[in-house]
């Protein structure tokens, strides 16, 4: 077994878990938003002013 095999097996298991889930929750914390293209909370175009 190689690292690649282990990774493929884990990705396949994750895909099954997502596909069979009733819901999916994605959380974004500090440091993830602006760099990912999401609006910040306090800036001039921030979430709280929307």
C-alpha cells in the first residue's frame, strides 16, 4: 500500500460520506473569508452593512 492508495481510499470514503449526508455544513473562520473572496464583516463593503 502506498500513500497514494491511502489517499485515494480516504477521498473515496469522504465522497461517499458527502454524497449520503442529509446536510452539509461549511464553516469559515477568521482568516478564511477575505482571501477566499468572501466579504469581510466590518469593512466599507462588509457583511454587516449589506
